[in-house]
C-alpha cells in the first residue's frame, strides 16, 4: 500500500495497491467522492483489507473517519462504518476479536439531526404521560443524567461477518450485585471505551488463546459515558453476543491460562488489592498484594496469554513500583478430558459462536466448533494446552454478503442502499440495474441465498423532459435576441428600431418667415414666439444674449459688419493667448507650428 500525493495545496492523497511485490500499482476505488487525508490499515486477515480513511473536516467532527472493506483484490472498497472514532495520532477505535474469525468491535459517532432530536423528545414526553411517571420516577428509569460527554453520541457496535452488518452490544439485565438495570426503551445498549481514551479507561480487549472472552469498561445506556461513577467493567464469554457486569467501577485487566484466569485491579483509585477469577467472571476473589496503596497503570502477562504469572506495575508517590503475581501456588489441578468434551467426567465443553440472528451457528459461511474449559471447572489449562477446532461450511444467507461499491448499510440493517453521490454504469432513464451485494472476502458459504441486481438512481448525462423544455425555451430566446441585434446593426433595417424624436420630422415643412423659408423644423426651433428673449425666458434688456436662430436673406452691409467684428475679436483673442514653449532643442519647430 502506498499513499500518493494528490493535491499539495489541500494535502490530499490517494491510495495505490500492488499485488505483485511493488512492481506495479493501481489506484484504489472508494464509493464516495470525499477528500482523503490519511489511511490506517486496520486488518488484512481472512482475505480482505479493512481500511480507515481520514477524510478531514466533515460532518461529525475532526476525530472521525470512515471504515471501508475491500474485495478479494484489495483495490475496490465499500463503505462499512462511517464516523469511526480516531485520535489525532491515528489510533482508531476499531479492534478485531482476536480469538474469533470475522468478529470486530468499533466505536462510532452518531450525528443526530434536529428532526430526530425533536422526535425523541416528543416520544419521551409521550412515554412519561402515558405511563404516568412522577418526576422522580422518570429520573430513576432513565438513570443518572449527570453532565458528561454524551452529547457526542459515541456508540459501540459489533460485527460478526467482517463488517457486512453492524449491531449494538446487548446490555445485561442485572448488574454485578444482582440489581436490575433500568434503561429507556430502544436506548438500552452496552457501550465500551476504546483505545483513544486509554489514559482514563482500559479499552475493549481480547487475546488469541482465550476463545470467546472479551473484556471492557463502559456503561449501559443510549451512548458512551465518561464520568467515573458511570463506568463499570464488563465481560463477554460468547464472542460479544451477550455481556454481564463483572465488577462495579473501572478496572484494568489481563487474561491468562487460555482464558482460564482473569486478573484485575482498580484503574481509577489508589488500591492495594488484586481481584481474580478462574471461572470466567462468575465469581471473584481478592487479596492484598502490598500494605501501601498505589496507582495501578497496567497488568501484563506472556505474549500468548497462556501463563498463570503476571506483572503489575504503577506508581506510588511519584516512584515506579512493580509486582510479580504468580497463581501457580494455588495448586489447581490440570484440566482433563479435552478429547471427550461435553461428557460429565470432562472439564471441557464444545462451543460454536453465533451472531444470534438465526438458529444457525455460522460465521463467515462456516460453522466453527471450539473445545474450551467448562466455566465451572476449577482447573488450569496449562501453557501447553492445544485447543481442538472443527469446521464445516454453511448455506449462504444475506449475512454472507456485504455491500458492493456505491452501497452501504445502516447499523442493524441487512439492506444495502445507494450511497449519496454515487454513480453507476449502464444508466438508462435515470436508473441503473447493478449488483448491490458481493460475497464477503474469506466467506466459504455454499448455495443458498443469492443476491439479484437492484435498481439504483443514476445520472446518464441525458436531460429530463422538463429540463429539455427549459433548455429549448432559453435557446429560442437567445436566438431571437441575437437576430434583433443583427437587424439593428443593419443599415437596411436600422430605421425600424430607432426611437422617435426630432429627426423623425426632418422632412416636415413650415411657413416662410422673412425673405426665404426655413429648411427644416430643427432650424426653426422656437420660431413660434414673437420675441426670441421670451422663448428663452429672458428679459428684453439682455442684449448680450446670442440669437437662438439665424434668419436668411439679410442685407450685405450687415454681413460685412459681422465679418469685421469677427476679425477684430479673433485678433484680440490671439494677443491674449501666450505662446507655448517647446522642449530644449526643439524651439524652432514649435515656433513654426505656432
């Protein structure tokens, strides 16, 4: 995988993929037209690539991205989960359940519209009115509503088919002390903290050798809470299908002995105790590891989580401390009967994971049966324990298919719908019949359900009837305007478009005034007045006012007098005007011109 710079100004990149040892690269294809800022390769197991794309600033905020699942070629990606939580350093709250195939847990930010918020408020008010709750009763049913970070609406989801279908985590019915957990209708799910908040709470966690066991810290409700009094510790022993509250408060944890030993310590307050369980959280035991309390940072064990020895480290008064926890002296027996599971004398049982949607126990098109220790067996598996596993293929269902390029599913839905802005080939009349589903990469199901092509809206470049009518109308208007412009510029037709004025009456003749008649109406403007001064609105004493019109047929003597006066005036004006001085070296030429 290579990120290639696309736009230096906007700092966008494109992802290119090579399947021949970096000899050739081809660009990846996403089903949305958004900027791509960076990539995180979340997983490449089981024949597909799970990719987190940072699209930059968008609806949902800066610290989110979209998760895409590839086909078997690794180059065509379809949207699986939008608004997946990510940190500024690139850590994504998306984790594979390491001991199962095709199971992943993720956190995403749900962006609610104003309409949905108003509808929820109205539904809650109707619920209160119909059930007749008092204010205290409503507060008790809806839990403690202390101000926190729930306005972000971060929720936890799980998929059992490699991102094909996502669903919320089922909340437990009772807490760790047996008290019922009250939730509002349709808002009762379990939400767990992820890796971006690891400095405050331990993230959801699994190991490869502890089949079906997942641990996490979080809360039950509509969305994830961040207050200390709202966070508890939870465990699932069936691969995330069901959960129970293991302990009140937030703990840090570790898994050992192939899931046969769970060790925890308080992660929020100073403590000197360690709690552990050898029956997968059904019961807990505690002991003091020291006389002085400390702040626990973490608990670790061997890389395979098969040991019964652990290291706990933290700080005490700014000094680092570490403790070695060895549970071997408990002298638990070694479990027996691994090849005869489910029998009374065996410490082991068979277990097949399922998503709970159907009676079939199939994930990724196959039924996988694991041998694991019975929850009530008080024994250790031992580091050399080799777990027997059997597989067989299942009949295909909708869950064995994910959305094709240009389609996406909502959380909890199996229907693939077109993504906004997606376009499809083969468009005719605004509709394209395309494949909306494709088989999940790595799925081995056989026969059964097979998807048909679906009708998807598209744009084929053709114009609708209404759009064509508007376009033709605009074209006709443009042609008419162009034609009129050309005719107005033509000498032959120019007079047809001129405005009426005095020039329109240039051929009209008037009565003769004086010795000769005037030539036109323009030359006799104001002649209807007997006195020229009256026409201009001036008094008769204004002798200096020039005449408005000139009369034809005056005496020659008058003409000579006017010429003499004109000559004298020009001579006087010439004397009053100074001569211009030319630039140096050009005075003679200037004098000649003057």
